[in-house]
């Protein structure tokens, strides 16, 4: 508490809950994440230390492992590590002068933090949680962001929420390829590409998603040239603060890594494909839409995934493939640049039975 008075700011408890998207899909208050999600949280729980200041805390499963992993990545935790067993004591020391910043807010996390001793006034209520869940549905971003941008020349992108298998079979007669996506899903795992007729396996998966989540998203298959994203923070005053550009890599739709660099260097890459004017227009339009749609409804980090695609008319920007109403790996890359001054680096996540974060200097020859 003495530290609180000296800094005149609430201390922050950071929580890395990467299973967030799957928790949203479950619609449950009590939920056990799949093994991969639990493993990711266990292995990379140290990540929020890149934001922690003196007096803050980072919740991890294993302090020794967190220290070892952070040291290997040259990440210094200026705050303290806490575990599910010790977080209650940390919270008492703050006398309520604290803010909790998870990777993303969902009902299972709130239940978990409540069991650890977090008072309800520090946590979103059921109404707020349901609103976050609904705004995290893929069709929300489609309706409130993507469709609002369609009049800007140089952009492309459309999607439909489909509630029956017949609707999908009808569009397949066009002989074009399409992508189907579960409304709530994580890192490419709820995404399938279809062309021609539906296989029995694909039909079964689509019907299962519709039964579980109420619909499935259908969109054209685009010839992707590159992935990118725009990261934001929605401040307490409702302002959408642009955090920066994210240049990231995926393999079969699953995130694998980010570029760490200055904004001007990353924007030069993007503006090899689209004009500076279009990029500025899209950034300003998205910030305005986010303020209009999210003020008083959501505070915290979010990311808008985009892609540059090849069309018969030339290159186009898809300005909102999806909105992640949570912290993203793009935010991590941006903070690594801000805090440690890293440039011309890549940040990658690998898996060998355990998840690892590696930060390496970029080889410009490759």
C-alpha cells in the first residue's frame, strides 16, 4: 500500500490466459481448457512481465520456470511473480488499489480469479462478460467494422453468417473456393477451406459448429500476399489509441511469429503493396469506428487482423479479417520494441512438447 501512495497509480496484476478464445466459445462459467491451451499458459505465463512496473505482479503457475524462461528471452520482470497460492496475499497488500489486466476477459477466468480471492469490484460482471463475448463473435466485427469500411476504394472483404448447411451448398455451385470459420475460435483452429462439394467430414464439422455456436461464418477464399494487423488500446476515456502495426507470420492459419521493428520500417513494408494514403485512411477510419462502437463497453487492448490480397484488379487490402478483443502477440512485439529498443528482430513461438519464445535478430538476406 505504501508503494501505491508513492506512485499514485493502481498496481496491476497481469494474467496470461491464452485459452481465452476457446473459453469464449464454450459459453461456460467453469471450463477446463484443452491440454494445448493449458500448456501454452504454463510455458509462456511470464510474457506479461514486459509490461510490469515496480509493484505490479505477474500470475504464473511456476515461479522458477517463469524466471528461467524470462531470463532466456532477456525479459526483466520489474514487478513480482505470484502463483495461484500467493496471489491472494498480494491482493490484500494492495488494499483494493489494483487493476487486473488479463490477456482477455472471459467468464471462466473471472470464476478462477474469484476463487483466488479477487473481489467482485475488480472483475467484470456477468452483463459485461456477455457483452465482451458477443463483440468477440466474428460476425460482430463483420457487421460493425468491415461493412462500415466498404466504401473506401482499394479495400476488399466480405463475410456472411450462415445458419444452415444448404446455404453453403448453394454457394459451392459457383465453383469458387470459400473459407468457413467458427464464430469463436483461436489461431486458425476453427477455420476450413472448401471448394466443390462438401465431404462427409466437412459437412459433419460445419453442422457441429452451427449446433454449438448458432451459425458459421462464410467468406470468399482470398489469394493472400501477406498478413498484418493493427493493434489498439481502448482507454478508460473511450479513446482508441493506436498502439502500432503488427507484421506476423502464420502456418496453415496458425500464428508462428512477429517482426519487431520501428513503425516507419514496418509501414515501408506495407506501403510496397498499398498507398500511404490508403493506409492512413484505414487507420483513421478504424480508430473512429472503434471509439464509436466500443466506448463505455470495453476497455483494454485489441487487435484487428488484416491481409493484403491479390485480385484480378490488382492488390487490395482486407481491413478486418477478424477482431481480437484481447491482447495479441502483436502487442507483445510492439512492447518489446518500446521497452528494449529492439529493431530488425523476429519473435517466434515454437513447440517441441513445450512452448518456447525466441527473439532473434532478423537476417536481412533471407
